[in-house]
């Protein structure tokens, strides 16, 4: 099943903080482009609108593989597809293998000495590593639907960071070389998975103590009224989680820095002061609607300044997105068309609640 991921806010914050873990030889290049690395941190989520092959890269439902999934799942993709049909593996999510493949993409990007490639692959790798640290990215009960806790996905990874991450510390020390990147990716999801029970049980306990009208509030966002978890309820959940969100964000930061560093070392430590394409033109994915569109024509201007015209491409495959504890739309009931929404991740009121 597909799912959202750390909100825009958390992803951007995590990628940005990871830059500060890098050794001097890498730091000046990454700091020079820190806005790109932060602003594009959610590109892989946007890509899911246009690319059906994207969604499975963001999660792995480990509980679909029995009692001890890490024992039954082969570490390597080539062995995994011998044991399970490829479409089953993809349906259950592929994030650890994706981290490994993005790491190799980054090694190649460093070898190419092309700054835009390095930035794009670093940014995407950061996204997948952060997703692998979010507990509800490792379970089929990814949004609490199996335990009557719908909305918990974005509650944990968007609402809480947006309310509290400003107070977190992202001083996590320097990036470390990772000997076995694939094994490390599996360790990450294994640990993240061990947190799933707490994420769900703590919220379930809290839910029993709160009346519904204290649990939820209605907020106006982008001209729409959405239902979200109240600050009182959020505070109580955050407190009961005992630092878990901060720990997972911090772990994401150091791991992202370490994977970037490892890829750079494994590419032979290229000099990042001497790259081609440093003055790159920002790519079209800077605009959220462009990622779900395909170019239909090219206007005039110098070749390097050509503007693409985009026509919205309605999304065909079912998928889900969440924002602030509210389901943006239900893939079984609502067809998504980008024309209808100013921003693909903008909140949309829940069916059944109308305030206009
Ligand atoms: Zn994601």
C-alpha cells in the first residue's frame, strides 16, 4: 500500500541538517546548495503523481512477511525476487533496496562530477533514508486503518514535527563511513519497525482518555477547513512518545550525512570545487504541478532557456496522500485531477465535513 511520508516540513529540515554533518571537503559544496537540497527534499513524493514505479520506493510493510520478517527477507534484491514475485515485493514496498540503489546512483553522480546530478541524487537519497526512519512506513497498518486509528500516519510524522521540531536538536556529530550500505539500510528499517507497536499503542491509550471534541480541532488551510489533532492532544501524544520523533529525525540526519559521505569516498573522493554544471538551471520539479505533468511543447528562447509547456496528466493508479491527520482524498471515492487543486499536497476537507 502506498502512503505519504514525513511532511514537507520534516523532510526539508532533515535534508538541511544533514549538510552540517559533512566533512570540510564536502561541506562547502553542499552548503552552497543547501536550499536546493532542502527545497527538493520532497521531490520523490511529488514524483509519485507521474510515475507508478515511484510509490513502492518509500516504504516496506515488514509485517507482511511473517513473525520475523528480517529473517525471511533476503538482503539483496536479486535474491528477494527469487523468493517472492516481483509485484508482491513492490506492493509491499522496497525502501531498503531503494536506499541502496540511490546510494549507487550517488556514487555514479560523484564520478560524473556533474553538480546537478550530485544534488538530485543526494536529495532523493536523503528522502528515502528519512522515510525509512518513520515507523508507519514499515507496516501494513500504515495509517491506523486496521486499528481504528485513521490519520495517525500524518499525525506522527507531519503534525508532531510541525509543532515541535523547532525545539529539537540536530547536532548529531560528523558523518561516518558505512562499511555495508545495504546491511545498514536493513538495520534502519528493522529498528524503525520495532517502534511501530509503541506508535500505535500509545495513541490508542491516549484516545481512551480524550473526548473526541478535545482530540480534534478544525483549522483553515488554503481556504479549506480540515480536521486535525488538537494541540492539547498532540502535546500529550508527543510527551508520551518520550522523544521518539526527535530521535528518529536525528537518526535520519546522521544517516543521510553518512550515506552521502560514504558515496563520495567510494567514488574516489572527487574534488567538489571542480564540478561541471555548477550554475545549473533549476529543474521544473521546483514547481509542484510540473512533476505530475508531461511536456507537450517547447517555446522559443535560447536553447538553454526553453520553457516547457505542461499539460496536466490525470493520475490513473490509486494512491493516497495525507496531510495533518486528514486524508486528502480517498482513492476509492475521488478521482484526482491536478487542475482542481492549487497544490497537490494542499489540504482538502474531509468528505462529510462541509463548512461553506
Ligand atoms: Zn516519501
